[in-house]
């Protein structure tokens, strides 16, 4: 069942549409028309993904992943007409890009801003996190089963995806003032780091001799799972914290509204500082180590050179590493600015009461969980 391409795509699409229905159920009746427009705007992305699946499966004559893998490996080794190469290659490109679009890594739906104003922080961040995680799992399985074996340019597609995501999120973070969009952009920045790591992993798996024989791509990517779990806890905990400080009428919308929070709510203000320090990649914490390990992996990729000459760092991946450093620096700058506003700025709004204590409890649970995982990783080191 899990070895069937159509089943995996259908399961991925079902998760995304269930999330959309959950969002629609939370929207007020006056804005249901915008929700219908949201469903309509998602349909082209679904068409791109299913077009790739149809092209790939039709050219092979099967939807079974092992059959597709064997067929593509055979035509890769044998001298066959160019058409037999190009149609499966186009299908793989459409599938990979369709997954990236569905993950929200590349924003193509500008109506989402209207709907974000109608749903709480926890739901908006949860939907983005689930979409990104589901897309990441699907992408790893697809690349491991099919793409990296028989299509040598898969890592280049992922490379350009990472470059676009990191550059776009860095630019948008500099001009964005709404907190919901800021948190979503931070999630997308980590998605760009994931694309960079997966691209580098595919390159090393294909070119280094130990790759295909002993270590699979899911096993290599599994090493980053604890850091990603800590990031999920941190960003979801911060979303719950923002929900706990206000209701729908007095919601915190802009970064300036957090000024002086620690003066009114010392406990929640301290929690916000810790969670923001985690998101900014403070040295020693898990998120910093994940980005540092990704940078090391990018620098380890060697560019081919002439015989007798020393191999050098791959120019493309060197540029991606520079973009990743700039993007991470901007994320750290935004989080540091919020920390300074919370701790030292004069308050614009007073938050002497916790409007939603249940959200505050979930926030504390996320903080405790992320701290335990961080301490466990530090002890293991």
C-alpha cells in the first residue's frame, strides 16, 4: 500500500484538504466565500502534482514504486530513445515542484492573508507545520524510492528550491510586521534549510562510494528529526502564547504589541524570550546545531576538477551556503528585535490578565518538552 505512488499522493492531498476544511470550519460565515476561493486556488497545485504522477506512471506502465524504480534504472543504463528519458524526467520535476508548492514553501496563494485574520495563531501555525512535515516525509520517500536512483538532476531541483525559499523568506522577513506572517515565514525558512540538506544528502548519496551500499537517504535525514521536533515545539508554543494573551477582539497582530510584555506577565514574558532564543538559533541549542551541520554538509560537497588538481568546494553549494547564512542571520535579527521589545521597550498595551489559560498551559508544555529535548541532546554530545 505504501509502495504505490498514487496512494502516497492521495494520502498527502487528503491531509492538506482536511486541514483546509478545519480552517473553513473556524472561519465566520461572512468570509466563507474567501474560503471557497482558497479551495479553488489550491486546485492548480493539485493538478501539477497529479500531472507529474500520470506522466511518470504512464511512461512506466505501473504505479508501484519498485517497478518505476527498476524501469528508470534500466533506461538510465541502456541506450534508449530520448523520449523515454524526457517524459519520466518531466513527471519527476512536476512531482517534486508540486510537493514544494503544496508545502507552502513557495507562496503562490495571496488570499491566505484574508483567512489568517479569521483563525487563531495555533491553527494557522499548526496547518503550516503539518503541511510542511507531510510534504517533507513524502519528498524523502519519493526521492529515496525513485528520483535519486534514476534521475541525476534531482539534487539540482532541490538546490533551486532551497535557494528560492531561503532568499524569498529572508526578504519578506525584513518588511513584515504581522506576527502570524512572521511565524509562518520562520517555518518556511526552516523548510528551505530542509531542502538544502536534502539536496546535499542526495548529492553525497550519489557521488560518495559508501552511499548506496550502506546508508539510505531516510536514515541520513533521520539525524535531523530531533532538531525539527524541538523547532516544532518552539514555534507552536509561541503561537499558543500569543493566543493566550488575547481573544478574537483583542488579538495581538503586530510585533510592536509585544513591547514591555515581561513587565506585565513575567512568567509568559520569560517563556517568550526562551522560545524566541530557540527560534533564532542561539548557539548551543538544537536549531543552531541543525543549521551548522547543514552548512558543514554544503561545504563538504566537492566540485569536479581536472586530473592531478585538488578538488574545490562546489561553487553552487557554496553560494547556497552564503544565502543560508544571510537568511539565518535575518531570522536571528527578527527574533532578537522581538526579545528586546519584550524585555526593554516601553509597553504599548497592558496584558495583566491571561485571556485563554488553556493556551498558556499548552505553551508551558511545549517549552518544557523543547527544553528536555535540548538538554538530552546536549548531554549526549
